[in-house]
C-alpha cells in the first residue's frame, strides 16, 4: 500500500469535483420537488391527476434527495478533501473510491424512482424503500430494490475507505475534525440500522415511534452535525490563517454532543403514549444541548476576533458564519419549543417546518455551499466566471431562508392558537394561506439563487470569464 500511495496524489481532486457536481444536481431536483409541493397549499399544484407525481410522493423526493443526494455528497466531498490533508494519507484505494461514488449515486437514483413509484417505507425520514412488503422480509417476494440494505452496506464500505487514512495517520495527535469524522461514521451506521429496520420489523406501536423519533433526530445530530462541524474546524482556521481559539473547548463541545444528543429524539413525540420518563429525559437533554452549541459557537466567534474583514471580503467565511448564527438560533429555539407547555401550541404546525428548514438548509446546506465556493476554483483551475453572481447567490439564498423561517414560525403560532381555541379547521387554512404564499415566494428566491450558482460553476469549469472581469490588454 505504501508504494501505491507514494505514486498517487494525496487528494483525488477529480473525485471531489464529481461529488460536488452530484450534490448540486440532486439539490436542484430536490428544490423543484419542494417548490411543486408548496403549490399544493395554494391550490395551484401542476400535476393534480398524475399519481406518479402526486404531492405526497413529490414531498418525499424533496426531503430524501436533500438528505441523501445533496447533504451526503456535499459532506463526502469535503471529507475527501480534508481527511487526506489532515492525516497525510490518501483514501484506501482510488478505484474503490470511484466505485463507491457511483454506487451511492445509484442508491440515490433507486430511492428517487422508488419513492415516485410508491414504494416508500412508512417512516418519517426513513422512507427509503426496503424492497419488501411492509413487515415482511421475503427475498422471493421483493417489490423493489432493497435500498435500505444497500445503504448500510455502502456506508460500511465508505467508512472503511475514510477510516484507513485516519488509522494510518502520520501524526499521533488527532485534530478535532478527525474526532468528529470518526465518531460520525460509527454513529451513522448505528443510527440508520436502528431507524430503518427496528421499527419496521421488531418494534410495533409506541416502541417503534420512540425509536423513529431517535432516528429522525440522530440522523441530523449524529451524522450531519459531526461531519459539518468537523469541516468547519478544518476550513475556518485554514481560510483565516489562524488556529482555532481553544482546542480544549472544541473537545468539550465534541464530548457533550456525544453524551446529550442521542437522547433528544423522543421530543418528536411529546404528549404521546411513550413513557413520560423518556419524554422528560428528551426535554432535559435537548435543553442541555444548548450548552454544547454555546461552547462551539463561542469558540468560532472568538477565532474570528481581529479578522472581521473576512466576513466582508471572503464569501466562504460569510457562508460559514451565517450558518453558525442560524445554528445557534435553531438550537435556542429547540430548547424553548421542546418544553411541554410550548409543545401544546406548536406541535404539528408550520413552526416545525420552519425549524427543520433552517437547520437542514440554513445551517448544513450553507456550510456545503460555502465549501463549494471555496473549492470549485481550485478543482477547475479557473477563477470564478463572475464573482458578482456568487454574491447574488448568497444574498438571494440567505434572505430567502430568513424570510421563509420567520414566515413559517408566525404561521405556526397562528395555527397553534387557533387549534387551541377550537376554531374550525377551515379557519386555520384561511389564516395560513398568505403565509404559504410567502413561503413559495421565498423558496423561489432560494431556487433562483441556486440556478445562478450552478450556471456560474458551469461557466467557471469551462474556463470562461465574464467581460466585467476581463482585463483589457495593455498597449505596447
């Protein structure tokens, strides 16, 4: 292996580039799914009589492609760039890495087509098709490809590929990013098996609901969160050209995440038949996570002290720190909304939708987009076609996300109080309609921003340069 690694580059930049392209492609498809689904609430759904494109199925396309297409590919692109540089070792095998990349795209495609064909699993955030009839595990009576099993096998192989350079690292001291990455791979494998197999086959009723709640939250907290923060601990000091403010504080944040986050998921099912001791435990641990978030956010903002000009001049840093503000906002919000008193009002309302959009896209999506902005010129060997378009991309996306979040929060409060007052259901629909219109408009802003960015990426990869940024030749 040593002779092989000596003859190949530390980072396969072509693989990183392919992952970014795949992430962006799935992202655009998922956004269109979300846009079409939002039109259902305005009585303007464009495919009302097409079963294949029914609103329920299109919604699953939106959520699952964000999770497994956009986020997974985007995070793995960052890891493929960062881990070899942190360890001094390349990934296990180059061809193996490319094989895993194409296998993962096939898995996402099977999920996409399976959901449209009606083979979704009846599990929130775990709709990836099992391939079997509900509750059955009969290899001779399969209804679709066993996507769940393929995901587990694929992720185990991915873990081996990325763990190898960490284990063989040239440095005995392990930087905090590698702590997050290492734990994230272990947690994700356990979380996926727990959430996609146990409720379906072994845990009916309230027990299955409790595990489903753990899965919904742990998919965010034990996969996306450690991978995302690990990338921030790598890219932020690198771009700022200064070390993280406190390495000790970063480890406190890591271990507190590991201790408190796994218990949070039951808060998705407060006021349910799940035993109250489990619900109280989820409430306490969710509030405790706010302490974790505070230590991490303080660490990063202390790091940028004295380098504030980067927020103005460096677009990736602006993406990163905007997302950190959103992250602190969502976790503070979560510490409030998890209380049983507030849950009486906001449960099942659009408040929850606003919260989930801000954390999944406003935080982790923003981090991935910032990484893309930073890496794309390096991967293509070209300057950005039009840097101004990147600023349009940022502001359309950030303002659109901000409007959507507060629009859905206000809508959720109105819905909750009307339901609490036992107002007719139709009244809550009438009250919500203006907010749903604003949601679609703000979502359109986000979508336009992403297509602008995709166009800028494409032109940059071609080596084109906008006339606004072409220097006129000097006269002889």
